[in-house]
C-alpha cells in the first residue's frame, strides 16, 4: 500500500514537470490581435481587392523587358518648319505626306516661302527640291511658276521653256495669257544667249522646232527671219517674213525688216565685202591675219596707224627702230614694222605698215587704224555687227 502511494506521488510530480517545460516553449497568448494593435498604435490593414493587389504588387522586369520598353519610346516629332530650317528636306516631305488635309494648306504656304528664299540663296538646290516636290504634286501651279523663274534666273532657259509648254498642255484657259508671256520672255533670253555664243546651228534648230509646235508661231517666225538677216541669208529671211506680213502683232515688224533687207541687198552691191565684227564692251573687234598669225584688233578710226602688241609681231621686218607715237595716254616709244601680208576676210594688203609697241588690253592684241580704212570705202553696221568694204 505504501509502495502504491509513492508511485502515484512520483507520477504527479513528473507530469507537472513536463507541463511546465512545454509551457515555456510557447509565448503565452495573453493578448488577442485587436489588443496588440491597440497597444502598438497600428491600424489593422484594410481589405484589398484583387485589382488593388495587382497594382500594389511590386513589379520586377528582366533586362530584355526593359530594353523592349525603351525601344518603343519615341521622341516627339519636329515641326514641318523646323525640318526645313535644318535643311532636312526629305524628312519634311515625309511629314508632308503623313499630314492631314487640314494641315496641307499651311504646309504649302510654308514651303512656298522656303522655296522663294532658297531660289535666291541656293538656286541649284532649290531647283532640285522643287522638282522633287512636283513629283508629289505635279499640278501645283504656284510652285511650277516659281520653278520657271528660278530656271531663268539660273540661265537654264531651255528648261524653263519646256516646263511652260508642259503647263500649257495641262492648265486652265485663264492662265494661258500669263504662260504665253513667260514663254516669250524665256525664249528671248534663250535666243540672246545663243546669239552671244554664236551658236547658229542650235539657235536655228530651236526656232524651227518652236515654229512647228504652232504656239506663238509669229514670234518665232520673226525671230528666225531676223537671225537670218544677221547671217546675211536674205532670201530665207524674206520667205519667212511673207508668212507673217499680215499678222496683227508682227505684221508691221515684218514689213520693217523687209525694208531693211532691201537696204542690205543694195549695200551688198555697193560694198564688195562684208566682215563679221565682235562686240567687246563698248568697242568692236575684228579678226585679222598678219603673215598667217591670227590676231584680234579693236576698230579705231581715230588712230592714224595700225598698232599691235610688240610681243605678237616680233618676227616682222623693222623699218624704224626709234618712233615716237602719240596715244591717249601720252607719247610712247615704238617701232615701225612691215608685214608682207595683212588679211581681213577675203581682203589682203601687201607691204602693210604696223606700229609695234606695248599694248596691254584684254581680248585685243592692238588697234586697226586709218592706214587700213583709207584704202576702202567702208561702212560699220553697229546694230548687226558688220563691216562693209569696197576698194576705192
């Protein structure tokens, strides 16, 4: 009995010891959740919806994702005017093509102002850009007119004429009068350019082609007849003038030119020789041969003797080594020489005396003086740049 009591007492002691041990392992739950929040002055978190949770969830992107997002970000587009200012014409045209119809009138106005300035400062670039724009808008009449003026200012008259003819084929009747004026003015500039260059084949071909087109035919017919007069082809000129003698605008001009042709024919009979002159500033020059050496001399009927730069005629025979000559600049030392042959056109003079001295003038080797002219009856036709001669 005593043994049983001792065993029970020992069991109670062991059980209590085990309870105390496990109680120490767990924090006593003396405060509930609400009490804890109150003591710590922390509000309990509000309930979040699924959508809010998705937003507030931290986002982590891989490097590839960041790069992909960076590549899709584009800088704001520059304005049409700014692109033109920076000479980014191709970019401006790309923006022009993408623009709405609402912006096009403003862009066209901006572009016209840009071309006007560009055609003055850099005409070649302006022409290239206007041609590029005309590919986008071939019917833009205002830009086409500006392009014509730029061609003329750049002395590319044939291109201006071709563009005018193109517009005439496609434009409204109200613009025909303006285009006709531009056609004539551009043609006059081109004709003068070819005349100054003495390019007779190209000039004649151009005028004949324009006559065949049937546009402003009287103008081109008269221009060709007038040029034939300069070439002394009087028969061809007369035939052309008959075609326009009753024209309202060119009939009177044709009759006046016919009268001039009659005078020219009379002069041809009166003067045996006609020699072409060249205009150099305010003076005329003539081509001569001094013992087969080609030289260019200024016509000077006020000079007593013909004078040539000493370096050009060093090979001639000297007649007088110490000669004093009065010139516009005062007295100069010179030599008197003799040429066995002195030719102008079909005319040849033998034993012709020439003053050899220092002569410095651009586009001329000397002066053709009165010792040549006194041998002939002569007439200088300044308008048609001809010297007519007949031996006395």
